[in-house]
C-alpha cells in the first residue's frame, strides 16, 4: 500500500477511534493485553459453566458461597502484597500464579479417578480468577492512563476484551468433543504468560508516549505501602466507593438470575455438549459486543455522559424482565442474556472502570479488588440463595422470578445514575 494511503487510513482509524498519535502504541498493547486475558478466560468459562448443570441450585449456591470466602481471603492477601512488594513484579506475578494453578488442575483432573471434587474446586477457582484477572488489569489501566485518555480509550481497549471473548470460546466450541477438557485448561494456562512482556512495555510508555509519569511517584519501582486492609475500610466509609460496590452487587443480581436459569435448562445435555453450546453462545454474543465497544461506547460516554452510560443497560433490562415475566419462554430468556452481557462488556464495564480514575492510586489497587471481587462475589451469594429460595423454596416459576429481577434492575439503574452525577461533578 502506498505511503499516502497508509497515512490516510491511519488518520481515519485514529479519528474513528478518538486516538491521538502518541497514544496509538500504548492503546494497541493494552488492547492485545486484555485480548489475551479474555481469550484464556473464555476457554475456561464454558468448561466451568458446563459442569454446573450436573449440580442443583443449592449446590451451585454453596459453591458461590465458597467462592465468596476464597475471594475475600485472596483480596486480603493481595492487599498485603500491594503494600509490601515491588509494583514492578506484582502485576506479572499474579498472572504467572494463575497460569501455574491451571496447570495443576489439568494434572489433578487427569490423575484422579473421581473428579467431582476436582471439578467443584476448579469451578470455584475459575470464578475467583474471572474477576481477579480483570480487576488487576483495569487497576493497571487506571494507573497508566489519565482521566481524559480513559474517557476516550477505555472503550477501545475494552473492545480487545470483547474480541478475546469472541476468539476464546471458539476453541472449546470447536474442540470440546475432540480435545480433552484437561488439555483445554493447559492451553489457557500457557496463554496467561503472554501478557508479561506487554506489562513491561506499557510501564515504559506511560512515562514516555503517554506523558503520565505524574499519575504516581514511580509505579515500576516503589511499593504502594500503607495499611494492607485499607480497601475493606474505604469501601464502607467512602460514599463514592460504597456506591460503586452497591452498583456491582445489583449487577450480579441480574446476572445470577439469568445464569442459574440457563443452567437448569441444559441439565439433560452432556458436559461436552454443554461446553460446545456455551462456547458458540459466547462467540456469537461477543461478536456483537465487539462492534459496539469499538465504535459506540466512547461516543455514548462523551456525548450523553456517565449519567446515561451507567444506567442505560439496567433500564433496558427492566423492559426485558417485564416481557419475560408475562412471556416466560426460552427465546426471551436467551435474548435477555445477550442484552445483559453485550451491554455490560460494551457499555457498563468500561463506564464503570472510568469511575476509578477519580480515586487515589492506593484505592485503585486496594479498594478496587474489594469491590470487583468481594462485593461481586458477595452479591453472587446473596442473589444465588435468593434465586434458590424463590425456585426451590417458594416454587416460583420463571415469570415470577423475572418480575423480581425487574425490581432489582430498576434499583441498579438508579444507583448508576447517582454515580454518574458524582463522577461528572468532579
């Protein structure tokens, strides 16, 4: 391609994606970073979800309770690590740790005759990993880009997550019946080591291309220090951070209802069939999400503001839930799942991550994991047992459960609106 055409194409793409020339390299590396992370996770997630249909709502609720406990302990350990260890080694170290853990699961699954314990432990561990790896990534992003850059670039970077969520589940979707589940775990483990050199390059670009060395003292060398449990304290005492935590808990309420209903509908399929179904479902869903995140999200935030970006998905889901309440059929439930997940990845998640550009660096690495993981999994526990109580205790059908979900979505939208107002006032 001639140089002038390459220049024109580059200019058009930068304008479409709202990129400055000095931000291109860092944005591309961040995009690739989260693409690899999400690809690895979406190899593991269909396996995890496929296993769940063999267990009752009460068993899954118990596993979610264990996930909450394990997540809380890990976040506490993370708080100590953030306070005591060099930041230069902290972020790459966490991805190496998870990579090794999935190698261990693969080996144990192959070595043991009775795999029920291994599979339930794997289910809990993937659920912990699901939030921890993204929380650490977005903490790193919030510490790399300034507020203006975050408003323009987080949507583009988030599109990398969406693309990874398209490519990743294709692997179990296509090969679940041909490749052992243990080998799929190994593929994901190897992929988790790939972002380590990208982390090193992004640390350099923060102070060179991006010009953001002023965001922190020296993130590549110094410890963050302070009270390792400050994150638990601040999430209760700081109204802004508490609001984000409540927003997360209400988000999990909707997700839990949708997830458990799908689990029950696939009970008659084999684990391999479920893995294939979930793999292709996630691929189709995330292909739609990718386009939205790349070209729509940034403009929603910029033109309509955070007071629209945060509550828009909950408001749409109120309508979906009410439709499901009056017409509780599978096609409506699937459509609602698509709206929920696509809306989260393309709009709600990047908008939510922008909220953390307004907090201190210490809170990004101590309080943010408490919100992203402990509050999230705490919400899972509350909502899972609520769902179990409605379905197994009160024998409520899908329509009644959907009506309860509509109320949760309405509260979620209101909290999102208040957070958006607070962010825009700062």
